[in-house]
C-alpha cells in the first residue's frame, strides 16, 4: 500500500469555535449536535430541507406589443435571438452592445427618451466604486503613514531589545528573527533594504527575491524546520497596482498579515517543527510584543487595527492583546522567561483554553494524508496585523479537501463552487446548481452545517463590519419562498439565475476591494427624458443598504472623516427612497409625483441632451463628489477580479497550483417587459453587471490588468447557468446550460457549434516546398443542445489562391458530416484537403465553414491559415575552441594559452543574408590577446 500526501491551502473549520462565533445567538453545543445528527445527510435531503419555489420555464404573461419595445429595438438593434429570449422570459440580457459605465448607459437611454430600468446591479456597482475609492484614500493618506511610523518605532526599539537580551546567547537567534521580520516589512514598504544585524543581510535578500519570484517556496523561517510559504500571495493586485505607494503598502501588509509566529505546532502530514522551533518563535512573539507595548507603535497599530475591524472584521489569529493576556495568566514576565520549557508548556496550556487560540481560517500550504482519518489542524499563531475572518472564505474552506469526510474517508474535492457560497448565505436555489457535486463528493452535511451556522447569527453579526453589511445586502437578493405574487418575469427560472449573476458579480467586487484584508481560502429647447422608470422591486435590499450606510456614517464620523460621512448620509437617503418606491411597485400602488420624478432623475444630461451634469445615481459614486487625480469617474472602465481560493495539488497529489478567480466583465444590457404603474406592458432598458469565473495554474494570481486584457480580447465562457437569459456578443442565443427546477420541462432542441482547425504551414528549405501541402482543414461539429439533429451538411469557402485538392477537387465544397445526425453532447468531424502554390510573400486566408441542419439554427466557424514566404536566409553558426585548458606545473601556465576561438556561419536558406556579425561573450577572467581585438566582428 502506498500513501499520497495532498497539499491543501484552503480555509479550515477548527474544533474550537472562537469568541465571535459564540456571540450573536450561536450555541456551540447545538452546532456540534447538528453536525453529528446530520452526518448522513444526502443531497436530496438537503434540497428537500431548504426547497426553492418551483419556477416557470418561460414567462406566464405573453409579450404582446409592449410600449416602447419598437424604440428600444431600433436604438439597440435587437437581434432575432434577443427578441426570442425576451418573448420567452419577459426579459433578456445581452453582451452585444458594449457599455463602459453605468453612467454612460443611463445617459444614452435618457438621450433616446426610453423607459429606464434601475437594477440592483447599478446600486451595488456604485457601492463598490465608492467603497474602493474610500479605502484607497484611507490607505494612501492614513494607513501607509501609520505603518511606516510604527515600523520605524519598532526598529528603533531593537536597540533596547539588544540591551535587554543581547548578553544571553540562547536569545541571540530570536533577536535575529525579529530583525529579519521587521527588515522585510520595512524593505517592502519603503524599499530601504537594511538590517540591524549584518548576518541577516543574506536572509533579507533571499526573502525579497522569493517575493519577486511570486511562487511558493520551502523556507526555514524562524525555524530549523522549513515551512511552505506562498509568496504568490505577495503579488501586487486589486486596486494596489494603481500607484507604487499602494503596491508597497500591499506587500508590507501582506507580509505582516500572513507571516505566522507559531505558538503551537500545526498538525499535518508535513514535517512538524520541533519543540525548540516552537519555543524560538514564542520568544520571537514575546520580543515583538514588548517592542509594541513599550514604543508608540502599539498605539498606532492598535488604532489602525480597530478601524480595519469595523471595515472588514477581526483578525483571525492571536493578536497582541491576546498574547499579553495568556502570558500574564501563565506567569510569563518577558521573553527570557520562555527559556524555561516548563513555562512554555504552561503558556501553551493557558492558550489552549482561550477562544482565540484556534484559527478559523487557515490559508498557508499544509499537507494532509488521504489515507489517515486525521484532518489537519493549523497552528495557534501570533501575527502583528493578521488577515481578517470573513464568513464566505470560511464556507469555501469547509466544502473541500480535507474537511469532507464520508464513510471515515477524506473526500478529494479540491475546489469549491461559488454556488456553495450563495447557498450558505441563504439562496436555496443555488443548491440545485451543485446537486451533482453534492452527490459525487458527499458534502451535503458540511454545506448544511455551514448554512445552519450562518443562519444562527443575528443582526449584530451582519452589522459588525461593512464587509458583513455588504454581504447582507447581497443576501437580500436571495430567491424568496414564494414568487406567485411577483411580476411575471420574476417568476421565471431565468430571472433568479440572472440575480445569482448579480449576487456573484457584487461578491467578486467585494472580494476585490478587500483583497488585502479578507483572509482567503485557500460589479424651451428639446428636452430629453425617461418616459417611465422601473426600480427593481427588492425593498429589503435597499433597506439593508440603508443600514449599511448608517453604520458606515457612524464609523467615519468617529474618525472625523467629514467628506465620507456626508457621502454616506446621501447614500442612505437614496436607499430609503428606493425602498419606498420598490414597495409601492410590488403592491401595484401609484407613486407620488415626487417619487415618480425621483426615479426618472437617475441621471440627466443638459443642456439640450448634452453633457451629463446631474442625477442621483452619479451621487452614489464617491469619486463624483471628490474626483481622484488623473481619473475620469464617468469614463473609467471598471473590470475587476479577486483570487478567492487556492488548491496547491489536484486530487492525486500532483502539484498544480490552482487559483480560483472571480470577477466582472463589460456591462451587459437588460431589456425587461413588465407593467408600469398604470398597468401598461412596457419595455424598460438598463445596464447590469456580468460575472466570470476562472481557475489558473501554477499559483498564477491575476491582476485587474491581466483580467481586463483577457475580457477585452478573448473572454472565458460565462457560467453556463447564465445561458437561459443571456445573448452573446453577436446577439445570439447560447446553448442550454444548467437551469433551476421549473414547472414545465424545457423543449428538446438541438444546438450546433463548430470549430475549425488547420495545421501550421512551414517552409521546407531543403526541398523548396511547404509542409504539409496539400493540408487538411478539419471541422468539429458538436450538438450542445438537448435534442437529436437532422442530417448535417457543411460548406467550406475561401479566397483564391487556395484551391481544393485530392478527392475534394475541383468542386467538393459541400459535404455530409461523418455522422449524419448527432444526439445531445455528441460530436462529429468533416475534412477537406486544400493546396496553395509557392510564393515569395507571406499570405493570410480566412477559411469559413457553415454547418446546417433542418431542425436547428446553422452555425459558422472560421480560422486563419498563414502561407509563409519561401525565400529566407537561415543562419547556422558554429564555434570552435579547445574543450578544456590544462595547467602545466613546469610552465606555471595553462596550455594552450593563449587559445583560438573561431566562429563559422553557414546560410542554409535560399535567400541572401547581409551584414552578418558575431559577438564573443567572455566569462570572467578570460581576456582578448592581444587586447586590441574587438569582441564583435
């Protein structure tokens, strides 16, 4: 029997529930009882316990000549497929018209006198833009200076530590450890690379090189036993690559937020640190604590930590105040006391009784043996400015290896699903989209327990930080228990899958904005007007965001941040008004003139439909009030990403470095047909968010720039559960994807896709021909739909000088595919042979193939073939020199010395090569003789 050890960098559910989890109405024993009682819960039982309402597969109300649909269709050029989706669902979302910002899209709708749809997406996007800008202001104007001053104070205090402990040989290594830790943080923040102790210079340089390499490394950090440290986490990303100052702040805080001083050893399949390693790091922590408490650094970092706690949450580790409390109870006076191993044991015994001893989230790389029933347990660790506990990371961590146990065995599910997060946050329908995963990996007990845990929290938890408040706003968009009284489009499966897109896009923005702090697991002239306005009817959503704004106003008022306080006062007032309008829309009540005017004033442009100057939506964006330097808050394209989970290995233990990213893309356009307040069926149009997921390999963490370049050039596929309502960039319907449970089965319909492949054409200079020639054109046709196709025919087209070759010549342009019909999920191929004469210039040709069948839409695929130029020189250099020099004692010299180096160059091509030169690169201690020679000849 052999054993595989699997790396995990996920967040871990600990045996001890920390203090925060014991508050807000959560009963530890009841939670443990729940886990035990539901250990055999199946996927079907989980779905039955939290049922989602049965939804309509298509709209219950026919779309019949709604007001303004002709105008919307003409303005935005709605395609036949977009109109089909609109007729099917009473709404459609399309990727086809490219829109950069919500403001510009609202302005375009206003200029064309169209009814406006005000989505929850628009509100959440404004929240993201404002929160991100406020956080950047805090970091640049306050946190950076605080951190720089605190590190300076701590480094100055090193002289006191040297005086106190320098004469004790056993404490010398800890003095070096503290110096290295502070030197790395200072170097990352200020680029000043210096250490107090010269013997640390090589270690500092080594760590900084690892930071620049951006990949995990095994490193003996503060220990004789190496630990796996994921330096890819220090890659500057999120909004931190906007300025060099923010980038330096990011790396310094990431170092301080992730670098652990072990107070107990982790329990894993990795080689454990020795007791002396742990003792050494406990002494390190005690020295840092002394420096904090005795200098001004402690006050500085404590105030910074308090503000970050109200923004994001509490640090998920032993903090300085915790360390002091446990040391006092254990009778520890100072760092030197820990030289007594009995005192170390007593300290660890006291620490084990504390609610803060166990990390709820662990995001370092540890190893777990799949053949052992023992799950890993992260260390109790001290961090100076540890990353924050966030509930969504906690969810993702506990639905992956090695948290899932089935039949006493660990289940190797390496990556979570975003639907796990939505379900745990209360969206019952989300479980339907991971039903197959639930069956395959048997993690229904875990997901159910997490849902139970989250629902046990009361309002104090959701109001404890702005991060939690934002999540609570997203939760307001969960599918309700009953949908029968909602407008027709809100009774369809398509609508609630679109709202999942809204929730996840906003979640991606939340994670992006808090990337540094959220502990990871491993969105009487001519007067223009909106004739009607429709506010997305989610009154509880606006109510929760009003609460969020009130909490934010209190936080920033306490910090004397008057501009930010004023902004959130306005934000809350707008949310209060939108809540009233949404409630009236659901109740089919008539709006007052003031409410109707407010909804229509989302954004206006004056004079004469010209420049944008006013509107309440713009004022939900902080940068409109206080524009940042060198940025246009109206024109700026906001596409963001965040890495939310890391899996170092696959299920077989092979290193893969999977990093799960979530993010947003271009804004999409939504057209919704519903009844206005006067009972008339009306087409409303407005912008909504797009959402993407992608997993990279080799610990690659994408920046916003990386993500944006991919979205702009060749975006990843959207999650297939968006296909039910979404038209693509060409305005075409997508193949059927996952769908929530509906009251009527979907129509069985084939859907064709195709791809075309050609080989790379190269020039054979020996025989003066192309290889291959003739060359094959291979088309793969797939049925991604749900029904059987009729007979399949494919037709190829191209420009001269390409011609058909072999059996296809002279006119075999149309062929029957290899399989005449395709069942769902089947594929087939069809192939032609083409040829091209020799030429002296490179040429590029587009090859186009159309595939048709009688019972489905045709599909088109294209590719480009490059015919290279024939004439070209090919240089083949070769050098001659002695294989080795022999030292002859009698001559006291190397032989031969001097020696000759000769370079020859042969042109194997069929074109001339002009001005050929060679350059000699000499190693150290080898010189030209005579020195008048030139290196390049």
